[in-house]
C-alpha cells in the first residue's frame, strides 16, 4: 500500500494550476500546504480533504524515474479526468480505453504533465 508520493516540479505555480484542474474530476484537491522548516522543503498536499497522499515540491523534475496511477470511481471519471487534464495543458499519451491486455475491466487514460511526467487514471471493475 502506498501512503504518499512527493513529486519534484520545475514551476510550482504552473504545476499547482495544472494538478488542481486535472484532478478536480476525481475529487482530489490541494488542501494541505506545508511550510518547510529546518531544511525540509515546502510541500503542497493533494487528497480528499482529510488525508494528503500526493505532494508537490519545487525542484528538479526527473520524469523517467516514476509512473503512478490515480484511482477513478468509474469509466466516466477517467474520461472526465482526461478532458480536464488536456484542457489544463497535458499532452495525450494514451487516450481513455479498455486495456484488456492487462485484464478485463481495466479502463484507463495516460497523460503527460508540464514537466514531462506521465501518469495514469484507472478504473478497475
């Protein structure tokens, strides 16, 4: 089980704007800014309003090092995420579709964010 992930981004303002728009259809919002102290970086936490599990920090991106997926409630949420992400500036990687090569009931879309990270939103039925 993954508790959280911290992603380094090159332009925190741009990335906050992007992820706030792209993740809105999944009801994932930025609600927990953390002011770093004693050498700890400032962080911006996204989650369900109770628990932050996806964090951004200003830094040097390394897109080849990571891939992650957000869970969607249904296929329509995957589609809504995809449209919101593209409208917010994402590039298409894999448009929404069933991915039976993984297993029946796997429906997902992949996009590329402004720093070149590619990530997925998936519904597994």
